[in-house]
C-alpha cells in the first residue's frame, strides 16, 4: 500500500504534473481519469484526475475548481545536496510567476509552497555552538533563498 498525496488544482492539474515531472528526478506521468458524464466542476470528456510521480512518490492532480486554493499550511521540502542544487530548484520553481518568501520558502506558479533547503543547514542552526547557531538563525531569517555560505559564515563568526 502507498500513501498518495492529492493536490487540488483549478483546472491546471495536467500542466502542473508536466511541470513537476520535468524538473524532479524519478518522476513520471501516469494515467488519468476523464469524466464519463458531467460531474460537479467538470463536464463530460474533461480530465478530472492526473496521476503522476515525483521523487518516486505517487501524486494525484485533481481538477477540482477554485474552491480550495493552496496555502502555506502544506509545503514540500526539497533536501538539496548543495548550493548549486538550491539555486537550480529555486529558479525552476519561481519561473513563470512563482513568489519568494523567506527562509527558503517559495510558492510556485500554481500556488503550491516549497521549502528549498539543505541538510547542511542543521550544522549551523543546531550546531554545538549555541551562539553561532543564533547568528546562523538570524542570518537565515534575513534570507529568501538559502545561502549556505552566508549561514556558515554567520555560524563561524566571532
């Protein structure tokens, strides 16, 4: 059995699935469900569900209408290996209308929230030097996109 995440879109489920599967590894488009008759929010012949995988995990893109937009209450965290990977995902997810937030958070063009971060951050935010961790935290709070070198410099500063 697999836990599947359902993402509710306002008519853009296929566009979102194509976008996500084009940028994330171990991702693929799968089957879909076409409305066999008129349903609430969809007319006969319209695509209701798009099944896809991101990072090998199953997702459903549901063309559910405008009733339930995404909020920051749910986000996906991308554990990037290094600054180059942070930069790559940050730029890709912001393309065509995404919005920056702070501390590595952003919303993509569909309004879905992402945390573009790195496990390396734990060395600075939770390192053995409590004062250094405070400095690294303060540095991070001033960032939109995570800057690992700046966090490290803040942690190591005397």
